[in-house]
């Protein structure tokens, strides 16, 4: 009989036969991602860029925006602050770029950076709007100060005559005067602190323009206009730095019945609902002032790293596309990829009609505007 044979098994070879194929697939996939630019190699450095941002920081806080910037080798470290607080901060020079929400704050930054590196980039814009709830908007329709932009049972957008709205505020009427089922509170709008937030300051300009039909030409006129509208704004009580967080929470009806916000904040909120397989929120609606004001913020770079971020925001297709998805209008939208209306249609979100084609609110020049805001808010600049 044949003697039994013993076979020596090489454990290393068995391990390699099991581990080799998956490892090969992983390596090939990783190389493909590297070549496509979706991941960065272990030896490629990440540049951390310090930035001070106002309300548009929600763009940089978006996870997709973070990944897109990381793919280019940048991580933005954010210090959140109100626009006018940003413009006056003592350590302005310690940041590599800033992003105030409006022109007046940007002008102040440019003034303080005179003779130093200060390059501006305008990646997108968004209108200032009033966020409210359908039954409150309908009460204003009954009052004769608002009208739906579209026919239908549940329009998302309304146009509002600011002069007439402010007349109701000045008359101290209550919501129950137009709908007995609504809050018994006074009919008021709620805006952010004008001393800190550009949206709050711009709202001061909206109210003044609605009443006087022209921007103040001198500081004396700015004070006169501010004193004329101050009682309507003082009726709001204590201000916060951003009304959107209060408006979009489930208790928003109690916190912010009519809130001064930006259009992009509302559209981003609706997009998040769709992303989570929820229906559009048809209870929350927007009101567009008849004399519209659009904010076109400047990203102001103080360094080569800031220049790189600004250049990416105005040129990178992925970042521009994401801006549209977050509710912003981008400049030079010459392709369908960046088409604001097309994207909303794709998601079955109605497109709002802004009023800028007919009438636009013109704010005073920087010195007069800041004097008006100071008179309203008693700012400590």
C-alpha cells in the first residue's frame, strides 16, 4: 500500500489568495478616484483658510460645499458674525477673507483695508423677502396690502405693498381684525438687529423708501427719515441677529409670524424637505416687497488663500451648481447647469416673481445709510 502523503500548507499563500483580489479592486478604484479628482492623496496638504462670515455662512456650512472645497485642497474655518459687526471687528486683519451680506458693510471693510490686499468676488445674489404663513398672508390680502403672485389654491409667493403694510403697523391693528382665528397680537414684522445684521439694516432702508420714495441724500435727511419710521420698527421689540432659525422651526408661528429673511434660505429649506422625501411646505410662504431689494454680497479676500476661495466660487462648476441648489441666483448663468428657473422646475418648486423688473428699493449712500441705521438701532459702532 502506498504510504500516506502529507501536504504542507503555506498560510501566507492562502491569505494572499483570499485577500489579493479585493485589495486589487480597492487599489484600482482608489486610483480611479484620484485621477478623477474626487479624493486627495495622502501627501497632498489641506490648506485651512480662516474666514469671518455673516448670514451667507450657511453656504460654507453645507456638507457638499465642504467636500468640493476639500477636493481643491481647502478647508474654510468659519467665525460667524453679523455683517456690521464683521465690518467693525478689531482683528479684521487676522482673517484671510470675509463675507459680509451687503454692500454697506463691504464698503466699510474696503475702507478699513485701504492700501492693503482687498479683492472682491461676487459669486451670487438673493432678494430680501418676508417669510410668513399662509393664513397670515391671506389676512394681508383681505387687508388690501398683499396679493398672490399666482392663481391657485396654495400659492407659495405673494407681492406686498410695503407702504400699505407699514401703514397698518403704524395704525396698531391686530391680526384678528382681518381673521378672527389668528393671533390677537399686533400686526408686525420682525427683523434682525439692524446694528449687526445686513438684512435688518436693509429692511430699515425698505421701510424708509416705502414711506419717502427716495433715499436720503444727506445725513440730516437720513436722521429725519429714520425718526419718521422709528416707531414702527421699535414696536418689534428686541431683535435677534437672524430670523430664519426662528421662522423655520415647528414653533415658527409663535416666534416669527412675519420674518425678514433671504429668499435663498426659504428655497434651501424646501429643497431639504424634498431631499428627505417630504412634500413642499405649503403653509410657509414668501412675500416679496413691491420695491424689491437684492443683496449681492462681496467675498473680500485679504490673502492668496482668500483669492483662491473667491475664484473657485465664481468659476468652479460644482460650487456654482451647488449655490443654485441652495437657492442662490448665480451670475452669468449661461448654461442650463446654472439655470435658477430650470433647477426649480426640475424639482417642481414654483419660480417666484421678483419685483425688480418694475421697481427697486434704492438705499442711501454708505454714510447716510449707516447714520439712518444708527438712529434706528442706537448702534455702538
